């Protein structure tokens, strides 16, 4: 199946977007029905507004109807919440294995939200496929490319099974053109990616270079 692909600039550049299209005045039931059994994938470089789009989609659903998860290895900002770079957040379960999602859902769950999907292994795609078969919707966000410009394997499988895809971009920190790559700006010490968001910036393909090693 080929997903619908929508490419939009980051909300930081003035274009509001919704991962799940929500009409003004629409009932919660109608929004739930729209996402039922569908997977929406949000990709883009760092600082493209992926997590903002994710939280906006989550907030269309009552707390009891949504399950939010993040990878336990993502300890930036907070360990118990999905947090945007500008400090907005919603509480989330930190899990090390995507299969734990199946223990978090119940008969009230209409939506599962997954942040930073590139941290998960291939089993995430299996879990998302199982959720959508049960009529539960999934909205997942993550980096498509690592800081070496390589695609993450877990994203590739989610791209294949997604029904809708939102590709977000940012402004290149060097030239101001549309950026879809993440530039590592501090050296990688002994192969370890230490450092948080301050070690990265969005770059266009022309300004992007492989990360410095030390
Ligand atoms: Zn550039």
C-alpha cells in the first residue's frame, strides 16, 4: 500500500497542521472513527515540529481513549512524558520494548501515540499492524534519517504500513532553505552519540555533512 504523503513546513514557520484532520465542532466519536484502524506516520528532521504535531493529534482524544508511549532510552527533558523542544508535554509511558504497548491498551483505547519511533526495533511495526487490525488508530513520529544520513530500519517498515504520512521540514540553520536532514554539530566521542538537542541542528542537503569524529 502506498501511503498518502503530505509535506508541510514546521508549525514554527507559520503553517498549522493536524496529523489527524479534525473539523471544528466535530465530536470525539467522529474523530475516533476517522483514526480507527489507521496508521499516521509523522517524519522529518530534528526541530521540524514532529512532537508538536503528535501532541496535537493526541489532544483530540480524551485521556481514557489514548495511550502515549516513548522509548525508555529517550531521557531528554523528562522520562515520564512526551515533550516538545519548547516545553509542551503530555504524560507518557516509557517502554523499552514495543510489545509492552499491548499491555497498556484496554477496551477504551482508540488511539496509540508513539514518539521517537527510530529508537524502537522492528517489533514496533508488528505491534502497530496488530493494533490497526483491531480497529485502534496509531499516530507515530520519528526521524527518518540518522545523523549519518542513513534511514532507520524501524521507520522503513512503518512507512510501508502507514495509511497517511506527514513529512515535516524545518529551516536550514546555515542557509535558511528547506531542511530535511539533521546535522550533528559536536564530535562523536568513541562512537557514542552523547549530548542532547543542543548537539544537532536542521540542515538542507547542500549544507549537511557527515558528523565529525574524535
Ligand atoms: Zn542549507
